[in-house]
């Protein structure tokens, strides 16, 4: 259970540190990596949903046995983003440098699976 607590705290804190700046660099992204973002609703929606999941990770970290079922959609969140970025890089639709964040999420996804397997099911 201690393993799950550490993994989910690290994931939640890391995610907050990575996602919060997105709310403040909308225009900068278009300048540094043109073209400009044309659908701000999708961009800010992604950032907000991502941030919500970081809070969920911290809830899981506080009581892994109670919130063990949430570890399953948590892995979908991590693998969903990581695999998507890998595919887009292979299609030359994203930069290879974006693989750093994808690799981090894929690693966290693997750790989430390990945490799920190591956390006992809640006894009723």
C-alpha cells in the first residue's frame, strides 16, 4: 500500500506541475510551435480534465485501498496520452521531443498497474 501512495502522490504532483502552466502559455505555444492553436476549448478542456485527474491521483494516494477501483481509469488516462503521443510522433504530427512527456506518462501507467496489483482489494 505504501508503494501505491508514493506512486500516486508523485503522479499527482508531477501532473499539477506540468499542467498548470498550460493555462498561462496558450499564445506562447502558437509562437514557439506554429501554427497557433485554433480550438481553445479543446486546449483548455484538455488542461482542465488533466488537472482534475491529478487531484484524483492525490485522493487515491491518501487511501489506496478505498480508491483502488479508480486505479483502473487512472491507467487509461496515462496510457491513453502516452500511446497517443507515440503514434502522433511516428506519423510526424508531433515533435520527437514530446516523447519525454509521453514516456513519463507511460512509465507512470506501468507503475499504476503495479500499484493496482500490489494493493489489496477492499474487504467488505
